[in-house]
C-alpha cells in the first residue's frame, strides 16, 4: 500500500487507481497498475510512504481477533493505550515502483491487473 504525504499541507492520503492530490495542489499521483505509481511534486515536500502489506494485514487481524491491547500496554506517559504496530517506510526516490515527475500530469488510465485472471487486464 502506498500513501502520499505533503509536508506543506500536513496531509497524508492513500494513492489509488484514481488520480488524487493534496488539498493545496502541491503534489499528487495515482497507481498505474497494481504495484507501480506515478507521483508529481517537489521531492523536498512530497513523500511516498509504504506499508509492508503482510505486516499491516497481520496487525489488522490481531486487532480483529483480540481487540484492544491490555490496559498496561501504553505509550510513555501512559496517556493512551498503544495500538498494533506494523512496518511502514518512506519509499526512496530510487525505488523502481514509483515514477517521480516534477510537473503535474493528467490522470491516466491505470492498467489494473488481476492476479486470479492470469495477469490479464480487466475493467
């Protein structure tokens, strides 16, 4: 899963197959297939974040199966209970799965591939 963050707008949002951009119009992007994304914006302000999907799904399953953490499982300062952790990271500019451009681009038709249909394009 990929997210885009704009540090100027202080906004984080999920990329999808439909084009999206931050509220201030500083950057945006979309998935171009089931793995790769195209994003635009100043690389000093627009960052692509990633979740390790298996780690994220495991945390969700654990939350569903077991509910909230025990009352003694708090952050430092004991103000609020800590939730399930999962792996997230800033995707580097050199990553093959993200095409970065500086200028805004027109929305593109994503090549949505079905893994169950042998990788054939479908609507």
